[in-house]
């Protein structure tokens, strides 16, 4: 046979293709596992590299035939197909063709299955942007679920990325329970058995149970738990420690907050708060890496300060008397003037812009001086100990930096506040106060402001029950005691929540025909404290109440006129009606 | 459904024929000039004159003596050739495979699986049929010419007109066969995919198993009169809520057709009947079996998917703003899409007025209740009550021929809750409570007046839509409010939607055959692909080449790319920028002209009507048919003259 003939060439080409397919097949061989998930065959080199770099599904069980068919059918024009589909999705959304949008984003993920941002972006589109386009809240809820369901389809295709799971946590928790329609959404969720079953494919739905039905915050908790498990098992963590590890305790805290508005707090809510507190403690005790890569603990401030103090003492022992000497003689910049001291003592929210800048400059000067001071002290140590003294100065300065940065991170998640509030809410006193607050709001709903007589339908016994006002006052009294023990909470979310209740209470006083404001209100000290620290609660301070009551006692003609700028002109036409 | 054009065939055909005649005249003159120019270059002006004259002289007899019998023979040959090449079989097999595995790709779990199914089959059919039309028409003649097999035809006593027409008709016939087969299996696929039923998800399908309505626990707002509820089983990706509704009617009134039980209440009777809540566009009827101790409830198969509503649209929609000024457009609420205009609610004069012409009882088969259907959009400027929908009202008014002297009827406003993104149906009784108002605005009479005999006595009726809730908005477009005259036959509507694809296929075939008489296959394919792009995206292309388009034309865009200037910043005034802009003006004429030459395929695409369940009216398909016939004739004439230049036939 002549090898240069066209037929022979064809045979050769086919044979070459066949030969090349053998090694290609070997190196592309996907991973296979046994039923108990043990690796039976790790797969070919190409497959392993794909898995390492999250490029595509490398396990046989993960390969989605539809997706692969769609990718192949674009004949290498995947980018173009993706661009067209994105444009179609945008147009469908703009023209309110939401079914087409849903269908298009599904098609999009068939040809971009491993691009997590596509899943996140389009699921957010469905859950947040499309849902609000519907006037009926049941329709909105359906679209919220469709976004969530869409996102779950991305899980098996992106097993090496926890961001989809995190988004599911956010959608299931935040979207359902923090929307305007949260009351309806949460009720719909509790009775949505098919949706629970669907979520049951990924998380343990038995863990969602409460006495009132499954709770969406617990579903969010389960998602974040799954996310943490993935990271523990070696999936790269793609969020900062500080935010990543606060998600689980935050979900339980949120559930506590949601439930106390919906149901009369009981043992279950108390147990939930205890669990939330325990998780906050665990979070606080965890070694976290901040954005500079330094390890720190949320809950280690006191311990850190003690350790820094002990290092400082060790340094001072190496150079006895040096610190005092430098402070008094050679470090005049650390000597604060009375004006400086006043600037540091004034709450930040009471400073004007110029004073704030002065304070910031002072803080920087103090920080630098303090660091310099440790170094200067180390230089006063005898030559034999100087090396150790310098090491100590450096260690102290480094720890001070970490501590200062940790304070900022603590503020980001309001760690201290939530730790205290979860602790307080899990006490019997807080449970009693919350129950009374709930009862008061129920009495208010039934327009029972003052004491009322109750007849037992079985025994015929009559008894006097407190009305909404008295119940509120009792609740406030308990809260006042609690806040005395935990003063930090006066300015946190708990304080905000209580101020809402106080406003309700004052509104009720007006409705009940009583004098609107009173200084006898048990939380008046908290109102005064918050006002002094710049909170704008729109509630009168003791001083304002006294002034108001003084005005009320004067004859009407002597009361100050309301500050109304507008006056009718003398030649204004008479009312036509 | 979004409808932006409301063609009227009789109004359109006159000006369209005139334009056609002008275009034919212009093309004839242009063609003669071009032919003369080409011939003059090849043979000199004198010879060119005789040559062109000869072609024109022969064209007349060729056109006039074209034999239908020979045309059909050529068509039959073309059809045979298509069969022999097995392209029909390949295309049909691909389509059948796509349908077989279509379920993999289809995400039909939402409220409107019908839209997903229909879009899928229509899109698949369109792509395959147009591709087939392009390929068979592009390959046929050039192949015959290359293989010299064309001589076996041209040496026979056939005219060039017959060759071109025969090929066009033959290929259209092949495409028609394929399209018909695809249409039948598509209809079966859609029907099979959508058909489903449910049972009640209860231990026994009886009323005692239903749960009492409890909105505080379930979060669901019950329907008016609902006392208990139950879910159906999940099927086809959804489930329905079944509610037992208490309906009180006077003792003398006709009882409902299906009810579980009834309770006498003085002069009234309370009937308890199960009602299935709609999901998307479909629901299920209820069958009650009263043979046992307790009536058993069963659900029938789906209803609502396969419909072809015949809408009677308003001839005019005007908006009135809050000050009572008439406007062309409603209030803008900041949407990118300006299809709908909004009216603001509360105590304002703001309203939308729909004017219906030729509104007669005959169009509604003299029915006592006329279905009015609305698809309203809602914009909330404040949250308001989450539980309640935004309220709107409708009111009917007569439109006197002379408002200065004639009184007018005004009905009482009918308030209702809007249901955004859903087709709301309201049954309008013929006898409407209202008043007769004189030209001096004095009330002349009040009582019940007939919708057709009184309100629309002169065939004209005004429907006034208002938003009731303060500071909230209702959005509406002309096609959003209509009376449903009847329901057409779904299968016939399906056929009409496929007829739209057939028209597109005919155009592609005619163009392919016409181009293939002169050009070789790759160039023909390129030309047809360009035509398809221009046909489908003519609207986008016209928008792109609009003079006010940001960033300018191709040359200006290139300059901006190189100089890294954004689209908004104007180019600095200079000779160069003037040159660039003038060059663009010239260049953008080409695609703009192309969009006018190739028919707008979007006007032949009736898939939206089928998808949303609306009848494809005769005005729409007749207009599209006329455009197609004109284009195909033009393409055939072009093909004839091109074939003459090949000097294949005497």
C-alpha cells in the first residue's frame, strides 16, 4: 500500500487519533469512590489537577450530564454563549419577565457551573430583587424560596467552596426574618413542609424544630455549621475569621430576638439564649486571625492586659526606676495638660469636628510616646540585660498593637455587647421581664390600659389583674435592676429595644388619659444616661420632664407658645367651607 | 402579555401596497441601470443597450408564460432532491432527540411551566427549520451548476422563472413537511409535559380532614369566605391550596353546581364548596362524590394551560394626571422599561382611560356576563399594609357622539384588589348600576343600565381605571386591560404560531434560492445568515445606529477605544472629529438600509401569543403573510434575472 495515497493518510490519521486517545483517557480518568465514600481510584493526573484547582467536576458522581452537554454544544464558544445569556437575563429582569429570567439563569449555570459568583449573584437577584417586584407577599415568599432552591443546585457542583453555603445561611436567615414581611415569611416558613423536606437533602431538619414549628434562623445556623464543617475538612476558607466564626452564634441570637416579639418568652427561649451565650463564649475563646494575619481572641482582653502588665514589670525590673525617671524628666510629651485630659474624658459624640481631630492627634502622640517609652526604658537596662530588655519592649509594643486592633474587631461584631446580652437574656429575671413586656403589649393590643377584674370561668373567683401600664412598669423595674448590673447594655441593642418599649408606654399613658411623661418611670435613669451619651431616642430626660410638668402646672396663658413660624396674614381669605 | 403593536390589516394593506408599488418601480429602474452599467463595462454601451433590452424583452414572456405545471414539476424534483439528501431526516432526528432529552434542560418548576415548554419547542423548531431552509436552498443550485447537472434541466423547455419558482416552492414544501411533523410532536410534547393531576394530601379526601383557616399560624391570607383549607399532593413541581368557601345566596337563587353541603339561614342558604387556588395560569376543577357518608373531594386534571383567549383591546389609552391634564404617558416610577405608565392613587384626578370602539353584544355572543381581564403593575411609594394588595377601581362611561348636547351614562366605580403579575378576571354584568348625567352635569336618572344597549349604544365605551390607595401607584399599558370575547381552539392557535415560523422559513428559502443563482454556497450562507441577523435584530440594530446613540458609530467608537475616552464625553471639535462623524453617518446607513430590506422577523414570531395563551388574530398573520409573499416574489424576480446572467439557459 502506498503510504502517500489519500486513503492511507486517512487510515494513519485515524490510527494516530486512536493512539492519542488512550493516554488522554488515562490522564482524564475521573475519581471514583466506593459506597462508603472511600476513594477507589484517585483518577488521572488531569482530573486530579482539575480537582486541586477547582476547575471542573473531577468525580464521576459530580458530573452533571446536562451541564457537560451544554458546555460541549457551545463548540468552544462558551464565553460568547455566557455573554448572550447574561444579556438575556438582564433584559428579562428589566422587562419583568421573571419566568424567563429564572430559566435563563439556570441555563447560565449549566455552562458556568463552577463560577460561584454566578450562583451567588443570580440567586441574590431572584431572592432579593425579583421577590420585591411582587405585591403579594406569598408570591414574594415563593421567589425568595426559588433563589434559595437555585443556590442549592450549585452545592454539588462546588464542593470545594463554602461561599454558596454561606449565602444560603444569609438568605434563609436574614432574608426571611429581617424583611418588611418577616412576620408573614416566618409563619409561611414554619408550615412549609415541602421546603423543609427539600432543605433536608442538605441539612438535618430535625435540628430546626422549636415548640412553634421549624425556625428559619435554625436553618441558617445549620447552613453555617455545614460551612464550618467544610472548612474543617480542608475546603479553603474564603471569609475573614472574625465574620466567618460569628455566624453560628449570631443565628441563635437572632432567633432569640425574633421569637421574643412573636411568642410569650418561655423555657425554650431561655434555653436558646443559654445556647447562644455558650456559642458566643466559644467564639470569644477561639484563636482568630485578623486582617494583618495576627492571631487574637475576642474574649482575651483582660488576660492580654495582665500578660502585658507582667511583661512590663519584667522590663522595669531589668531597668529599675527608669520608667519613672523618663516619665518625669525626659518624656514631657506624656504629661497631659488639663485641656488634654478633658479632651480624652469627653465622649466622642459630644466633640465637634475640630476637637475630634485634636483628640485623634493626641491619641496618636500618646500611642507613639508609649511605644517609645518602653523602648527607652529597655535602653536604660544594664548592658548584660539589654538584649532581653529590648525583646521585652518589642513584645509589649507588638501586643499593644494587637490589642488595639482587636478592639476594633470586637466593635465590628459588638462582641462584648452580645456576650452580655445573651447572658442577661438567659437569666430568670430577664425571662420574667420579657414575659411582662409581652403581656403588656398583648394588653395594649386589647386596649386594657389599667387594672381590670378577671372572673375565673370555672371557679367564679374574681381577681384584679394589672393593665398594660402597670405591667410595663413592672417589666421596666426588673430591667432597671438588670441594667444596673450590666451597665454596658444600656447603650447596645438591648437599650434600643427597651427605649422602643418606653415609647410604647408613654403612648399608652396618653391613650389612658394620664399625664404623658413621668420621672417615676423605672428606666428614666437609662433614658438620661443614653441622652447624655448622645443617643437620640426622642424621649424626655428627667430635666425635660420636670420642665414639662412645671409648664403643665402653669395657667395656659403663661405656658410657652409652640414654636410655629407660619402665621396667617391679616388679609387671608375666609375659609370657603 | 406585552403587546406593542396592534396591526389592522385593512388599514395597513392600502398604504402597504402603494409602498410596494413604489419599491417595485424603484427596484426596476435601479435594476435596469445596474444591469446596463455591468453590461456596458463588459460589452460597451451600445451592446449593453441591446443586451439589457433583450433581457427585458424576454422577461415579459417568461413571466407571462410561466407554466404552473412545469413549476410543480421542478418543485417535485427539488423535493425529491431534499429527500435524497436526507437532511429532513437529520433535522427531524435532532429535534426528536432534543425533545426526548429536553426535560434535562427545562426548568419548569415555576408557576408558568407552560411558558417554558412552549418557548422551548418554538425556539428549537425555529432554529432547526431556518437552518434547514438555509442549507437546502444554498447548496442546491450551486451544486447543480458545479456538477453540470443543471444542464439536464435547462436544456429542457423550461423557463428561468420556472426553475427559480420551482426550487423555491419545492424547498418550501420540504420545510413545510418538516415543520408539520415538528408541530405535531411539539404539541404532543407540550401536552404530555403539562398534563398532571393532584389528590388531596389528607388521610381521606373529605371536609372533616381539612384544617380550619388560621392566618396567624400559616401566614397565608385566606380567600374571602374561606373556613378551612388543605393542600394537594405535589406534582409537576407545585401543589395547590384547596379552600372550603362559605357562600351565602338567597334561597331563590340558583345553587352552585358543586357543593359539599348547605345550611339554611332564613331567606338565605349558605353553601360550602371546595375551591382550588390557581398556581400561575392553571388550576383544577373539583369533583364531589356524595355517594358515601361524607362527600369525597377529587380534583380533575389541569385547566388553564391550553387556552387561546380572544381579546378585545381598547383602540386608545390616555392617561390623566393628578391635575386632570390629559397625557400620552403615565407617571414614571423610575423603571428602565417604559412599557407601562403609572397612575397615582388617592384623592386625585389621576386615572387611565381605555376607549373601546365597535363594542357590541355580537362580539361577545350576547353573553350576560362579560369577562374583563387585567394585568396590572403596582408600585408602592411606601410599604403600607403588607397583608393587603393595592386597591384599584374601574368605572364605565358612555362616549356620546356630541358631549355638548347628549347625556352620558356613568357606572358606579367597582373597587377591587390588584394582583400584580397575574391575569385578573372580573365578570362584568351587562346590567350595571349607574347614573345618566346630562351635559350640564345634572343627574337625569339612576338605576341599572345595559352595558351594550345604554353605555355602548353607539359602539363606543370608556373604561376608567383608578388607583384607590393614597400615594400608591398602579401601572398599566394598552394591552393590559381587555374584554375576553371568546376562547379560540388551542391546537389551531398552535398551528398559527407555527405558521409564523413557516413564513420565516419561506423568506429564508426564497432568499437562499435567489442568491444561489448568482453566488457560490459559502457566500449564499453568509448572505442568508446576515439576513437572519438583520431580520431578527432589526429593532436592536436600528437602535444601535440611531444618530443619538452614545459613543457614535463604528469609526468614532474605534477612536474612543484607542484614545480611551468614555462614551459620554463629546469628541473635541476639530476637522478630524468632523471627518469621523461624517464617516460614521455614511457607514451606519448600510446596516440601517439592510434592516429595511429584510423583513422584520419579530413581526412573524407569534410565539408570545401562544406562550401567554392569546389567540393570534387574523390581522397579525395576514399582515405577515402579505409581507412574506411580497418578499418571496421579489426574491424570485431577483433570482430570475441573476440566473439569466449565468447564460445557462437560452
